[in-house]
C-alpha cells in the first residue's frame, strides 16, 4: 500500500498547458532609427506555462523572427505564431515536469535540426525565439517552486544591478539641440551610463553629435557607442580614432555583417576603445566563437531573442573562460537576474521609463519603453540601477488588461 505522505513528496509537478499570445503595439510614427534600420513596430510573444500546482511560468520574447514578420501592409503575420506552439512545442511539454529545465530545453532545441521543422515553414529563428520564451517561463516556475527570485536561485546575492540607458536614436526633426535635450534628461533622471547611435550619418556629423552628447552629460557619464554594423573595418578604425578622445566606454557592433569575426578582431586590435558585440548570436557555440575569435571585451547575448536563460548561462560560462564580460542586449528586467548571478555579469540595457517624464513633448525624441505597460509588477529603477526584489520567480506580473488590449488574434 502506498503511503500518502511519500506519494505527495514523490509527486511531480506537471505541465498542464502552454499558452502563447502575440501582442502588437501601434506603429511608432515617425519611426526611430538605429544606424541603418528603423525601429520595428513593437511586438511581443508572451508564453504562459501552466501547471497542476497552480504555478504559472511567465516568459516573453521580443524578437520572434518570422512569427512577427510583417507584410508590405505593415501588419504582422500570425500564422507561424499560432502553429508553432500548439503543433510543435506544447505536445513536447504537456505532462512533463517543468523543473526539468535542461531536458525540456534540449527537446525543443532539437526541433531546429530534426525532420519537418523547415517543411512546416518555421524558421530556425522563430523556433529559437519561442524556445527563449518557454525556457524563461520554466525558470519562473522553478524559482517560484523554491520560493526564491531567480537571481538568488542561481547563487546571486546583490539585488542592485548596474544599468545603462539606450538613447540617441535618429529621428526625423531631431537635430543637435533636441539630442542635447534628450540626453540632459538622462542626467537629470540619475542615470550614469548611456549608449547612443553612430553610423547613421556622415562620420563628421556623428562625431559632432557625440561631442554634443558628452558636453551635455558631463565627464562622469559612462558613454557607449553602437554602430549597428554600419562601418566596414577600415572606416570603423578611422571612426574610433575620432571618437576615442571623447571618452567612450565601448564601441558596439562596429563592423558590417560580411566581415564577421575576422573584421571585428581587426578593429578590436587596432583601436583604443573596447569592442562589444553578440546581440545577434543565436547559440553559445556562436557566442563562444565570437568571444574567442573577435577579441571583443563585452558579450551582448540576448536570452529573450534566442535560447532563453539556460543558453545565456552557457554563454556566460564560455565567455568567462576568455575574460569577456556579459552586457546583455535589451530585457533588463530578466537579464538583471542573470547578470546578478554570473561572476562575469556587468551591466544591463534599459529604455527610459515614460513615467519619469512630465510632458509628452519631453518624450518626443526619446525611444521610451513602450513595453513597460505590460507589467503590473516590475523591478524598480533607482539611482541609475535596476533593483531586483525578493518576489519568487522573475519578480514580474503581467497586467491582464493591457495584454488583452494588445493581443492580436487571427
Ligand atoms: Mg546594439
């Protein structure tokens, strides 16, 4: 006869269902521009993993590849989003123990190289984005089941995580004085690190922009440049020589895609400024190659674009071995947990919180965080840092009303 007490201890939590929601915000008009591309219409793939213990894991991914690829009308195509989860992923998860994060990760990852994933029209990138959101939800459940925030579950201790603001985007009607006004606000709001775009204008004009920004924010603000791969390696070397006396902490993605890690290494070795990259790497294999072959100092692997926290931790491990620090792209509220836990975790990237601005005019040229409204509970931003709470899991709650308003259904 079985002992009910032992049965209770041995009973596994089981996944009962997986729910995917596609959220799309109104287009930003006129758009903000990175160095070469407009900022896409904001969108999000939200993943809820439900269990028979009434624990629900929350995951989300903001780079869902083909899931959101829009047509010429600008509307997202939802066919992939609506099929990948119920057809490919949910059957692999339902009935499984959500605490087995690693084995479930392997099962889903295998969809990217096994029979029929391509025949169904699912791209590898959309599968990896879906995996990112699922893996994030599984870590949420794992931490909630242990009653710990994720960073403490991973061995982290300090809830204060350094943060920088992403700003200085190009926009129609935005001249040097508007740029200075924007950057002055960052100083006034207590941020102590700022990353701005270069590579979208002539080198002369961009140098002038960066000089104005440095004069505005003063000598103590940590200032990074992101070229979004706009230069060839020779031009990147020339540009770095112009920027270096302005006091630049890192030069991000300085080299065009076709030159690869060889071009990045050429630049890294030729310039005085340290180089950052890796926001587009898809796996820890790819990130390891970049960390060792490109001579970068900062790795920006984004666990919400691809692979999830499980893969991010592997990336941190391979980067630690070659002395590369982790400075993940976007998703500060999630990446902060990982940065807090990794011995080579450095800093997270955030967009400005619109609630800190008193008038809409002040926000006109700021690429503010439209997705902040998704959350009724979110880590606090104070004194230029992100402060993680002791709420179990990722420490976030979705605002169901907002999710309902933004959800797009076929
Ligand atoms: Mg970047």
